[in-house]
C-alpha cells in the first residue's frame, strides 16, 4: 500500500521556461530551498543557459535542461518530460510559465504524476485557461487578488490555493542591552549613508525587475510633481533591465526630478 503524499518525503520537480532571474524565479528558488529543508527531494527543469538553473545547480539541486519554444519543441518536450517523470518517479510537478506549463504539465499527466500544479504570479489578465483548468490538478497563486482574478476567469475556487512569496528576514544581532531595535536603526542609517541620503529626507523605494508592464515610467511621472513640491522627497528604483534603466535615466531630467531619482542596477547606484 502506498504511503499518502502528505505523510512522506516527496520528489518534487519545479519547471520554468524563462532564462532570467527576477521575482518569479526568486520565488521558485526560495520554495525549492524551503522544501529541501523540510526533507523533500527537489529538482528543477529549465532551459539551457537559465540563470535560475545555474543558481540551483550551484546550491546542490539536480537540474534538467530542455529547450522550450515552438511547436516541434513542445511536442518533443511533452514526451521528454513524460519519460523523465516516469524515470524519476516525481510525486509533484510544479509548473510556472505558459511554455513550461504546456510541456511539463502535459508530460506529467501522461506519466500519471500524482499531483500537477500550475503556479500563477502575475496580476495581468489570463488569456488561455488550458494551463489552469485542463492540465493541472491544482493552481497556486501568490495573493488573494490573483486568486480572485483566476476565479472570475473560470478557474474553480476550490482548486486555487495561495502561497505568498517567502520573505527572507535580515539577521539582527542583539546589543549589550538585549535590544535588537538599535541594530535595526544602525543598519537603516548605513544604507541611507551609502545612497547619500540625509536623515531628514523621505525616501520612496521601488524594487523590481525593470520591465514595461511594471509601470516604472508611470511611477516616475506620478512622483515628479511631488518631488518638485517637496524637495526632501526622493525616489530610489532598484532593479536591472535594459533598456528600461536607460529610459528612466532619460525621463528623470525632463520631468524635473533628475536630482531626486536614483536608479540602482548592476550593483551600483546611478543618478537619473
């Protein structure tokens, strides 16, 4: 008799088609670490050259490579994943993006994987429901807002769960009085000094991969008149992504906020 999935260590395969390393990939990686710490056997399926694959491999995870994109690769990929799932006997296959969901979820279902999951991170409208209703057993989202978007689109409420992003807290050390708050204040002050801010300046931060749909330019346009009215107000944009970084740097002077917008990417701050 087989032991129920919730009573034994699991073999889990995460899949991701994107080659970059943004919020979604960080979300996957942190969950891989968390599940491994709980005693589960966790692997990754990604495209060759994936940054997530390199990071996961360096962390000791088993990483499988598969080229994705195009009809021929989709068909071949389904059979490749099916053979992989059968061979490795994965209990759970957790797909993420549309491309890998079509390939890996279909392959996992052909291999009769006990549980196939489709994760949804984005707040943008859902077009095709195939990778949410036809292929996976369950759907995971990062917030109640995203869940409600899926439910309104036609995904059964009972099939959608919520797993918020894992936040890794900073490690504070207590001072001689056993008070960690002083350490927090010191760390905050160090960051402000590193960015060149004084104690009386108000800093608004935005941390995200720099992509058009995220609305960084809209944020800059909205905060520019506030910066002009309140000289102590500062905006810090943290993230990487060309050409959006250059676009932000060029937009700031035209909006009169070039001295109060800092773009932080590729490891150092650059004034807009």
